[in-house]
């Protein structure tokens, strides 16, 4: 399978796992897949622009501001996908950490 397929699957599973512990509301289980696909699209199109625009903040915080960017992308997914709702900034922040750890594990196991 292609790398992007693995990333979509990992994003979907990370959202599903996060929803077991955090207040994430979904209309149907397919919304996890929709959120995984939409997050992959946002990470390919919007996230690089956000990273470039926030280089000074990233330098000042030694890269920790990237977690805020990841949180924004989760909140964008929540806002764009009807039937998928993440309650608030801090929940989105924790979800972004879960998604980041899942993608990090995927990358360091030479799968993607």
C-alpha cells in the first residue's frame, strides 16, 4: 500500500482511540474515516503553510509551537466535517498528541 493510505488508516485509528477516552462526538463510525482523510488533506495542503508562517514562534519555543499547529488542524477537521466534533481546544490538543504519536510510530517502524 502507498504511504498516504497508511497515514489515513493511522489517523482514522488514532481518532477512534482518542474518542474512547475524550469527548469526541461522531454521528457514525464512518466519520472517523472521513476525519482521517480530511486530516491527511489538511496536513498536505494547509499545515506546511502554517509551519512556514509560524517559523519565528517555532524558533522561540524550540519547536513546541508545532503542537499548537497540530491542534489547529484537528479543530479545522472538527469544523469542516459535519458529524465529527471535538469539544474545545484542550481536547483537540490531546487528540493532536495522540495522532502525532501514532504517526511518529508509523514513521519509525519504516512503514511510511
